């Protein structure tokens, strides 16, 4: 039985709505004012809320604001009940995050249709969310153990050789030590990415801290980008494959975060393309933004894979065994959006991938900081 909370200060209206809902097989609970309504919503977690707008102490807008600021009640559908029919009032209600509205007086059928429409939408959202959670769970189940066990097995296996094989030569000992070091670095990168991803998920809800990060940085970016991509190219022995065209620009981003973004993008380009094929890093700027493109001729991605890109997802695991748990691009996207930028991917499966990064120039940050909505969303 679906539970519906009625927040209405007029006793007759409140009782009439409750009777209609009970006759329609709903569990209807009531609150005579906004303050009590918020308490009951937090206590009972109703499936839907009907809320009058004009109430003393805490009006409908205040109720909605309180509900949306608390995680347990943030997604409960809310239908405003209002005696006002002017468009400004209705528009304000929708801007505050209401799902629908009914103008009093209304017929029982009109009320029930509005309720069922919202419950059906919520059910569909829940189904889609559950499907995504199951997909994510499966991806974590398949990917995470493999990514953790592979470097650990390398470390443990090589250590066993050193301990139990007295005939290991000095040259072999050095090779084993290098293998252990490589596995340890891989494991370290993986754990750091998991921690960073979790930190960014928390940070995206801290508006004040985001504004502070955006406004305090003024970084000469060219040398930073060059150092990262050249180091990565040397590590994977692909210096000859690298093509670079960059111009100097000052960006409103921390050096640590820019290095992380570029490192993940260039690492991804090398990882999913073959030695001997080109990887281009192209940087340009207009009067507001810096544009960085990382292009490889390699495995590519389908449009569906790009759309479904998220943390822990690594596509075609059974076919390809490249290292990585799917966090790299997600983290790069999170960091880019943290600073008011955008990261997009254009790709043709089996042919070419271009990751396009856009970041505000340093002198644009004060303008962006004044905007009321933050350009921050999770892959």
C-alpha cells in the first residue's frame, strides 16, 4: 500500500483529501502545518507528498526546500496544492523543485490521476536506478577483484621466488625487484584512484569549497601538460608516437588536478592504441576557454559505451586485458567539471578516439563563480 503525506492547514480540505485517498486504497497520513509535515516526511518516508503552498510558519516552498536538502526525502515526489492560478506562483513552485501542482478546488479523479502519474514516474525511475545499480555491482564484482589481485599476485609471486629460490642470480634479482615495483605502482595508482573518486563524489556537494577551488588558481598550463605527457610517453616507450601542438595559457585550476586530468587522458590514449600508431595532444584557446584534444588511432568506443561511461566500468573485459578499473576517464571528467569545464568524447569503434577537454581561462573564473548553478555532473 502506497503511503501519501498530506500537508494542509485547512481541516476540511485535509480531511476530504484523506478520505479520497483511503477509499482508493492509499495509506494517508496528515500534517496540519509545514513544520509537522517535514517531521512526518523524515519519519515515515512517504511515497508521495501533497502540500499546500499558503500556510503559516512554514509555507509550501519552505517545506520543499527542507525536504530537498535532506538525502532521505530529497527524491520524494511532491505535488503542490494551491488556490492561486496565476502563472508566476505556479512557475515558482516548479522552480523550487515541485513535481506537479493542482489548483484548488479539484475533482477526486483529477487528484488521483495526478498522484498515479507521479507514482508511475517514480516506479520507472526506481526500476532504471535498480538496473544501473545491478550493472554497477556486476562491474565492480568482475573488475575490482581482478584489478586488485593481478598486481598483488605479481608482488607475492616474485617475493616467493626471492625467498625460496637460493639460485637466483643478481641479474634475475634486479628483474624481479623491477617487476615487484611495477606491480606495487599499479596497485598504488588503483587505490589512489578509488580514494580520489570517493573524495570527488563528496566534494561535489560542497558548493563553498568548489567556489574556493575555482577562484584561487592561476596556473601557466603549457609546461605542466608537456611534463605529464612526455613522462608518460617515456614510461610506455612511445615518445616517437607522440605529436604535440600546444600554446601557453593560464588556467584557473590547481597544478595537481591538471596533472591528474592530463595523466589519465594520455594514459588512456596509449593504453588503448598500439605502439607505432600516433597519439596527438593539441591545445588551443579562445578569449574564454582553453581546448585540449587527446587523439589516438586505436580501439575506439561505441556511442553506447560513451553514454554509459562511469566509474568501475571497463568495457569488453573478456576480450581486452588492459589494466585499469574504468576510473580514469570518470575522474578526469569529475575534475574537469569541478573547475567549470567540460569533457566530451568522440569516437569510432575500432578506429579513432578524440577526448576534448574544455577549461576556463584564469580571467574567466570570477565570472563563472558568480553563476548560480555549478557545471558539475558523475559519469
